[in-house]
């Protein structure tokens, strides 16, 4: 599995609560930089793919936002935790395999081990970004508290005790995303020699 020798020039590791807008923000960065320069890596993708294979489930529905994924979310979290206890970098390595763009945007770091793996593998390149918004905004986006999910490490593992290089507030009354992401985009453009 350790066939990766490519070294990215910048790794932006994003975290945030469910419905905070992590995917929206990271997709916006991809659109701004372009797919030749930037790729969005989703750690949950390899997890869901392996989980679907082992449990004979529909991967397409697990990757989507609908009720099918929610039905299996708690068990998928437990299964993923078991894999991580055996090998904390397992899903990170799967997500980065074969990636060649100079800027990597990890859209869904959820645990300290995720952030630690990228900082360990790419210490000079890794920057951490937290996307935050109020519970009220998250509710407006369809979030509701789910015991066993919203109180699990997968949601709370990076809530405290972590210094983030950047904090993005994804709220209607906050400065625009374009304004907040300007410094990050500039850093990415410099890293990619644009």
C-alpha cells in the first residue's frame, strides 16, 4: 500500500461538525483552483467503500446524503474505529493513493489521528482548517442531534485541544467565504506556482 512517493506542496486538512458546510467550502476551493492544481480527498470515501464491500451494501447510496447512509452511520462509525485502532493511518493512506495534484484538500478529518497522520507524513505542507457555524444554522441545513453519532469521536474528536491554522465561519451573517478563504487560496496558488 505504501507505493506513494509523490509529495504535495500543500495539504489543507478540513474539519467541522456535520452540516457545518465542509464539503461546500472544500468544493468551492476546488472550483477556484481547478482540478489540475487541486484535489478534494474524502477520508470517508475509502471507509464507506470498504464498509460497503464487507457488508454487501450499496456504495452509491452510502456516499450520498440520504436516509440509507444514516441507517448505517452508527455501525459504520464503530467499524471504522476498529480499523483505526489496528492502523490509525489506514483510511488516510487509501485516500491519498495515486494523487498527483500539488494541492490536497482533505474535506473531512474527524479525529486527532487523521490530523496527526497528515502532519507526520507532510509536516511542512500541512495546514489545518476548521469550518464552524451555529447549531441553528446546522438545523436549517437539515441536522438534528443523533445519539451515538453526534456525541462520538467522529463528531467530537477535534472539538477541543487542537490548534487550527485557519477558522472559517460558514454563516449567513459572517464575512463572505471568498473573503475568508482569500489567504488560503493565495497560499494554495503560491504552493502550486500559479
